[in-house]
């Protein structure tokens, strides 16, 4: 295995297996043709053909569109086609979060191929032997990647919550990092990837942060999502990412991005440029 393998795994999808979901000529998502056929239940809302799904019946107004889409999603949940809703609203957008045309529940977002936004934070300590990185081990009861390794803080970014406020919330919940300390986190960019999954498409954006911590800081999970934390030398974390499947898949990208920025992946590496390009994939 290699770093590039992990980057490619997060970007494994076939555009030919999806068709656009559009609203007033804008692409706001991507759906599998089989799922598109399910949307024929609402002929007054969706015009479905082999090339696209047009939301022709979308009402005017943000709230009205959100309400109609929620009714569609709830019917699909009740029929057992898609997962029960999380109760966390994500933007349905052709681009940025502030361009949202309506909202969709987080659980339904992949089925409609809607962009999902999140925040991931690398917490690190400088020691005499070099950088050490805090990693979390996800709880055994997590529905996705139980007991896998994770970034120190990672979470979804709901609509209408600012980056700062959401990062503060996630830091407090996942690692008991107080707001004043969370505010010291340095925004270092974003990682984007697009991956096909059983439930649809995940064209995701992860805003990334570095937070330098003191040697005496010890994280503590307050929401039950993390089983334990370990502080490891950067080389050990790099080996886990490169040679194992211990990390939750998309968290590999956040660590790889950290390694690139902190010299953990050398510019002489033959995969250096493909890795960098793969961390900033174009989204449909």
C-alpha cells in the first residue's frame, strides 16, 4: 500500500454510473439511475430520463423547497430504501455552503449526491524527538468505521452554523478542548474528494485545521464517539496511514495533508504531485 493508494481510494467513482440532479439548470447533486427511478413516484416534482433528474416541481423559496424535499426523503426512509434521518441539515448547493438552494438531512445526502462539508483537526505536540500527533480510536458502537483510528477532532458541518462555532462544538464534544484553545486552531486549507458508495456519491469538502498543544494536554471524549486517544510520533502515524487500513478512510487524507505540509512526505517522492493533486479533487 502507499499514500497514493489511500488518496485514490477516496476518489474511486465512475462518472458514467451517475446522472445529474438539477434545479433550474444548475447541478445540485448526482444520483444513480436506479435511484432516479425511485423518484418517478413524484412526477409532479421530478422529471426523470436517462440523462438527468430535473427538479421541475421545486417550489419557490428556500423553506418551501426544504419542506418538499424532506417529505420525499421521509417517504423513502419509511419504504426502507434509505437510512433513517440524522436530524442534521446539510446544504443542497451547486457550490459553496452559502449558495444553498435548500436543505437535506445528512443521512440522505449521499443518495442525492449532495456535497457534504466537514471539519477535521490535527492536534500535535512538538517534542525533542519531533512532532507527535494525537489520534482518536472510534467507539465500538459507531455505525461507520467502528474502532478505526480518526483525527483528534472531526465532524460534519451543518448549514447555518459558522465554521468557528461548529469547530468549537466539535472540539468540546470530541476531545474536551475548551473554546479558547479551539480558537487557536490554524485553518490550513481544505481537502476535497469524490467517492462512489453503495448508497450513492460522496463529493465531500473537509476544512482542515492544525492545533499545536502543550505536552501536558490530554484529550477526553465527552460525547461517547471516541473510545480512546493515543499520542504517536509522526513517523508512526505515517506508517499506519501508508501501510494499514487502521484509519477511517477519509481521515487518511487529512493526515496525508499534514505530512505534506510538515515535511513527512518528501518532494522527491515519485507520488508527490499525484498526492497533492488528489487531495484537491474536482467535485461534480
